[in-house]
């Protein structure tokens, strides 16, 4: 992967990018746990996971070298679109 040295030099330096990578990663994992244990809040938590994943592109090393960004956006959008099953309905 070839990145322009001048435009990306601040993002690729350790320090704030390393700390924000751990913080955003932990928050995205927390969103996943909230989706698992609080399915009735799937819409706002899914949106929050997508927003934090998109923020990781700017604040961390190009969003976890794009893999973390794509997985976070995919998981957050699936969490947003998913609806918990209704009581008494196994299949529709």
C-alpha cells in the first residue's frame, strides 16, 4: 500500500493515533456487546458503531489499514438493519 508521505504523516505517527485506536476499538466492541445484550436499542447503537468506524479512518492508522473500518461499518450497518424477533414468532 502506497501512502503519500506529506498528507498522511500526522495520521501515521504513534501517540494520539495509538490511543484513539484502542479507545475507538474498545467502544466499537462495546457497541457489539450492547447489540447482543440490548437488542431493542439496535438502531442507535448500529449508527454509533458506523460513526465510530468512520472516525477511525481519520484518527487511527487509516482505519486499521481499512480492514477494521470495513468490518466496523459492515457490523454496525447489520446491527442497524437487524430487528429482534417478535415474541411468539419463530419465522415469518
